[in-house]
């Protein structure tokens, strides 16, 4: 966090993965535009390479400039695994705005890192139970995503419990021994 100018009092929404249309980072960005008006000291951090779909990344940059979000949105680019794990550990919540995903592995990784999640409803398998171990929003619905992001901020005292319930599920059903 310190490396990127993120303070301990900032509320960090993490989006992890290469910047591309299928991952839906633009959905999180549009949602964050609303969130940033209601959540003081909010930061949106995109961790992952941004050279995969340059036009998509350029459109996101234009949106950031147009909506004066430059001081609130961070792109790290590709980072080493230790830094990825650090972002998972020290972010307040992981936003997974995907348009399509046929593996819930990123949710499992978040929970094992004790990080709560907000995800679109197209992650398969969907392991998130709304209000029990995370938050859900309909695919491509940035308005509802914003509502859930704001809700997470207001319910931040519960986020540790959400992450813990997710972690318990991972430790019970998603270990190598169990899956084997």
C-alpha cells in the first residue's frame, strides 16, 4: 500500500487480474465513480498487466480522466506473486466484476487470504452466499455493483466475518486432499 501512496485509513477495493473486457474492470470502474462520491478515502486498485487489450485499457484511462478519478484509481501493472498476495491480504475487499468466469479459484484465493469478496453472478461455481460470505451483483450491472461496494464500506465491521466464513468453506471443501 505504501509503495502506491495508499494510507492505512484508505478503504481499498481491489480488482485482480489482467485488464481485459472479459474480466470486467470497466464495470468496477463505473461503479467506483459513484462509490468515490460517497466513500471518503476510497481507492480502487487494479493489480495486473494492462497491455493485454490496449484499447480497453485506453478507454478506462479516458473514463478516469473524464470523471476526475486519477487520484483515486491505481494500476500496478504486472507484479510479483508476493505483491499480489500482499494486495489480497491488505485490501478491504476484492471486487470480481467478471463478464464470464468458469472457475471460482480467484474467490477461493481471496478467502484463503482472509479477504472478503463482491462478485458478479456469473462466476461458476458461485460460492458466494449474499450477506453471509460476500456480496453478489448481476453481470454487467455497474449500478448494483456500486450499491454493493458502498454497502461493504458501511458494513466493514462484518467483512472479517464474511472472509472467515469463506475461508472455512475453502478449508473444508477446496483443499488438494479433499479435491483429490
